[in-house]
């Protein structure tokens, strides 16, 4: 919106009224003005963009605003330097200068010299009482601001501009176009000529005064002293652009990394608008899906930094401005990391997980954290802190798990992609149940440092996405951590996989001539409403692959029995307690949290599903010293050899099988039964999960319930698996949006990131909290 303007004469009269009718003192008005200036600086140039701020102060009240702003900026952690060549001798100004000197804020006489080392400039030289041509000693600083590449924020007016008519026709300031302007109390007529980012600061004007001068009160948000407004500035451009974007069909639903980058780099949208669009979807649909534990309170300011970088030509990173949701068992230094467990509600890592750092370094915006099956121990995605996450395709069903919050959120387009962890099934079950792609990498490919652990042998982490291409970019970034001394398994990475670009592997190749082993032991051939749809979808997969020229061999070996593998080789109960005790006792884990697993399970603030009571009870007393553990590790080696031999015996490119032999279970079920993740989990072989089809449509599941396929390959063959997944996705287009979250959501300008409170009211009664 464009606000009504105030000419110089009325601006002066308004100030007088504020002091007489309004009963404000000059000190107060200046304090409020300077405070709003400091907030505007923070908004356009957060400290992470560079802390050095050069504040140019003129001889009048505009200069006073600059002195006040500098003091606030110092307290926000900036390092201001003051250029104040014509210092007023009045008591007010001397006190303002003393206040700065008491903070050791330096004063400089060398504007041009200081400009060379500063990160941002505040122009508080002249305000609404400026007239005529600029006189010394201010000519040089204005010429310097005109030409510098350092961004400038002008207070009330770009100094040298006529209050009514804008920039002078010639002389100093004729080409002065600051990046940002903050109009105090109300915009002046000169804003017609201003095209940058425009704020108004004046959240103290009484209604009576506003009415007398016919002023619009802008829409201040939260505790902000400032509001960004439209008119001819950037905001207007953004508003126009959003409208254009809608007309041209750009939409965050089902958006991909490439689509987001195209929109951003062709100026169809801004990073902030993008983030707002995803948040709008979360606000609209999360109350039903309950997939989010927390949103990142800094997401919008990070987006602003990205926009600033983009404007400056510094948009770098494969994930520049890509909103990503991470499972809440990934350590994040700016959000608690809870594992969905009430007893970890206030557990605050001070160091990001290695992969979180990698995602941020690649430009991603960590939009928030997703619910999971508590501590990632099962696949129903219910937790004492996060409640029950709901499958967006069928609200009576679970979203799979344990990374079910990520699965449901990505399916509902709450972010471009998300991350998960997988100890037995947890990256694959949510992909399968939400018509998504995921990769469980070879053991060691991605560092697990800073992830709430379960099992050194079985834990793996990876991305979940709506298309293979995004999965490949995300895997490339997550695997870029490489060897990490904090996770010994990363020492296994072969040279050929170090720094690999998985996107490059997506092109070329053909299904023709490929050989797939269809694992018969991983099906449930007893006909039922829950199993028949899976079997029928796989008949279709078989036909599609065969039609594309591939050979599908049925593998009948009796080693492929998930229940038997699980009973014989699962290592979790031996490794869990030691791993968790190490995680919980690290010095870098701050906030309040238990320091051992035993302490956690004596708190009463946890949820364990009854079918896992004995597993957790055993874990609390067992360890890797247990005599049976060595035998199990040996057994896994034998299984690994048998698996390799299956590949060799049939000249296979990959094994294929349903992630789950039945449909994803209903909410309230005793467990997520029928899954086949254990084979890859214990052997450490990589799996890419792809959507395979849907069950028939029903009233509860209008587009059907998603059914997913695992493609398991030999170690370190992620590139080939992704290529295969892409080829399959090309001949078998499966993914569809969930009906319930299908509608577009109009986004709104947000002053701050809304707080999301997970819904724990619907935890099924079958899972009592605090019982073990
Ligand atoms: N008066 C108030 O109560 C408030 C004033 N505010 C600030 O005060 C500003 C207005 O303050 P002032 O009326 O003191 O005036 P300004 O700060 O706009 O500047 C006037 C000073 O600049 C000098 N000057 C004018 N034209 C010049 C030229 N061509 N070359 C060199 N020097 C020139 C004048 O001699 C005078 O010393 C507003 O724009 C705003 O920033 C805000 O703090 C809000 C409250
Ligand atoms: K100014």
C-alpha cells in the first residue's frame, strides 16, 4: 500500500503538535525515531551481514536520530562509528554524544576513510528542514554515498533531496539513491522518487494527531517500531511481482529446487515471499496433519539476508533459499532438538549437526523441525511432545515413520524437501506412505554426527523429496560432509564417492537390459484389503519394467524374510543405551535434558508404544558387551555375503520389493507392521525408495493410499540407484498431491514467523504417556 505523504511544512507542524498537544518531549521523540532507525537497519542488514555501521550525523535533529540509532545498534551487537562534523552544543546532543563515548563508540572525522571498511551506512545528515544546495562540510560525504557500493539507509530523507521534489537536478546528491529509507512519522512527498526498501517509523502517534494530518497508520506487527510499506518502493515491486507470479502459474505446491531457483533468479518472487508461501501452507494445513514440532523463528530474517545477497549478486549454493524441514532428531543450534520426547523439550544443542551445517552452507533455509515417532524408535509417528502425525492421503492412517512428520510435510508441500533418519525403515516407510522419494545411503556415506542416535550399526540419515532430481541435489549436499572424525563410519567412504555430484548421474541410461530381482519373501500373498493393493501395484511395476526392456527375476531364496532377519540380526538393543548416554552427556548439549537414557525413562515424560516395552527395557540393561552381540555382528557379515552372492548369481542391477507388504497402518495400531527395511539396515546397503502406486480410492483416501518400492543396490552405488529411480519415474509417473492439502493457499506478508504448537490431544489411548 502507498501511504499518504506529509510535506515539509506539515512535518514541522506535526512535530510541534506532538510536543504540545501530544505532550512528548524532544528527547522522547528523538529516542523513538532513533529506535525505529535501528530496527530498520537490523531488518535490512542483520549483524550476520557485517557489524560495522558508519553513522553520518548532520547538525540538526536528523543527526540526533542518528546518534540515538547508533546507541541502539551497539546494544544489538553492531560496531558503529560516528561521523559528526558539526556537533551541536545543546545539552540534548552533548548527552547523546556522551552516551556513545561511554560505550567506547569511536567518532571519526574521515568519512571517506571509514567508508572503506564499513558494512553499512546510516545517512542521518539532513531531514525535513533541508533546503537549497548542500553546503560544506557535507558535500564530500554526500558525493561518497552517491558512488559507494556499500548499502545506505537514509533517515527521513535521502540527504540532499528536496523534501517536495526529490533528488537535485545536478550537483551533490543528484544521483544519490540509497537502498533503504525510513520515513519518520509519515512519508514525505520525495518518496515518489524513491525506489528502494521503504519503512515508516512512528508507532507512537496518537489517533487525534493522525486524524488532524490525515495520516495512514501502517500495519505494525508484533513489537516492531517500523513497518515496511509499498508505494513506489521495492515492496510495491514485490507485490506486483507476486501477482505476476500467480498469473504465470508459479506455485509452491509441488515446487522443486529448480522451479524455486527459476522463480527467484528471474525476479518472479523473492526469497521472503517464498518462505511466506510455505508458512501459509503450514498455517492452513498443519492443524490437520500435525507434522511440525517447531518453525524456525529466524526463517524470515534469513530469507531477507538471502534477498539481500541476491540483490548484491551473491546468490550461491545448490540450495540457495530452499526451505527445508529437518526431522527433530537433527541437532540445530537455533532450535531445540527434542526427538519428540517431552523430557527433551528444552534440550538445546549449541552446535548444528554436521549435515545441518552442510545444508546451511549450501544456502538452504531450515524452515523448521518435524515430528517423528518418538526418538525414532518405531514407525507410527506418534510422540509425547509432537502428538500423532496424520497421513495427508488418508486421515485415518499413520504417515509411516519414524520420519513421518517429514513425509507428511513434504507430501503437503510445507517445504521443498525434508530430511529423515533410518535405523530400520524410517526414511523409506514415510516415503512409501506419502508418495515420495528417499535415499537411505550406504553405511558411512553421510556423517551422523549430531543426530540423536539409536544404533551405530544401523543408523543412516538422508533426504526425502517429491522428485528424484531434488533427492540427488540434497544427497550431494548432505554427503559433502565427507569424512567426519565425529562419525567413524565415514572413514569407509571410497575415493570414488568423495565429493560426488549425484545430480550428474541422473542423465542418460536406460531400463533396457537392466536386471531386477523381485524379492518374493518380502510380499504378503494372503489376500486382504490391506495386502492385495500392494500385490496388484507390484504386478503393474513388473509389467512396466518388462515393457521397458528390463528383466525381472523372482528371487525366492529363504534368506529374504524380514521377520527372521530382524529377530536374528537387529543390533539396536545392544547399542542404544551407550549411544544415547554419549549423546546426552556431551558438553555441547545445553538447555535442560536428562544426561542418560535411564534418567530419560524415569522422568515419566516420554511415550513408548506397548509393543516396544520389552525392547526399551532390554536396551536399558543391555550393551555391546553382551555375549550375543559379537555373534550377531558375525551373522550380519554372513547375511551381507549372501546378499552379494544373490546379486552375482542373477547378475542383478538391483533388488526391488515393497517397502511394506501391506498398506500403511491405521492410527492407533499396535505397530507399523509388514515393513521390509531391515535388510538394508543391518547390511548397510543403499536403498532408493520410489512411489510405485496407490490403493483404490475410498471415502477416507480419495486418491488412494500411496504404496512405495525399495530399490536396493550394492554399496556405494547411489548414483546408479538414483539414475534407475529417475528412469522408472519417467515410465511410471505415480506421485499425486493429497486431496486434503491440494488447494493453493494465498500467502500474506508476515512480520514474524508464527509459532506452531504441536497437537498432543489426539495421541491414541493405546499409547499411554509415561508408561514403560
Ligand atoms: N523535531 C522533532 O521533534 C523530530 C524530528 N525528527 C527528525 O528531525 C528532522 C528534522 O530536524 P531539523 O528540523 O532539526 O532539521 P534537519 O535535521 O533536517 O536539518 C537541519 C539542519 O541542516 C542544516 N541545513 C539545512 N539546509 C542545509 C544545506 N543546504 N546545506 C548545509 N546545511 C543545511 C540547517 O542549518 C540545520 O542545522 C526530521 O527529518 C527527523 O529526522 C524526528 O526525530 C522526529 C521528531
Ligand atoms: K537523512
